[in-house]
């Protein structure tokens, strides 16, 4: 899941070298914190949050296959 989110975020932004994903895992939940460059935050969120919502949907679908619950947080 972490690699998937990192790959998707790097393909969206202008500064892929600044993309970082921190993963915190419990028994049933995985929290992924996505950090990007200040200039790229709008590209990751998208108009009215559509891209962020799509990223969360894709990661959640991947997590369900592993029997987990995923939460994606975009850190400023």
C-alpha cells in the first residue's frame, strides 16, 4: 500500500524527489501520511479534493485485499 501511494503521488507532482510516505500500522488499520513539496500540494488534493479522494479509494481497495483498513492523510 505504501509503495502504491508513493508511486501514484510521484506521478502527479512536479518534484517527485520530495514525496514521502510514512506508514503506521496497527492490527487492523494502516495510516499512511503523504508529504509533498509545498508547490505540489494542490496537485495531490485536486479541485474540490477529487484527486485526494481517488487516491484514498485506490489505497483502501488495496488494503481490503490484505484484510486491513487504510487511512490516507495528506500532511502540509
